[in-house]
């Protein structure tokens, strides 16, 4: 399933934009709305340990829960609060 479809099915609150980008450490999922947002780093080790589907589903679920309760403010320097999902 493509990422856009997964985000659509997760039913994020209105106005929340969810994106993903690759990094050497893994993938960074970002939920954002004007002036607010959260990043979740899903490490490559976590994907290897738990599998692609379950880790992406957990990342989206975590971002959705935070989005529903209120995303943290973006820092003055434009940085987002970041959570990390690592393999054991």
C-alpha cells in the first residue's frame, strides 16, 4: 500500500499534514500543522526487527494520537520535537 493511502486510512485530524523522508538512520515521519509539529524517527534497526508493516502502522498511530491531543510548537529555530522508535 502506498504511503498516502496509509495516511488517508489513519484519519488524521483536519489540517494535519503527514510526510516521510529517508535518512541514513532510517525514516523520519512528520505530522505538522501551522506552527506545530512532531517528527518520529523510525530506525532501520526497528524496521528489520519488527517488520515494515507493523513499524509504519505504529509510527502513524503514534503521530495520530499526538495530533489529536495537540502537536508541540515548532522551535524558534524551525526544529520539531523528535521521538525515536528503535529496535531492541
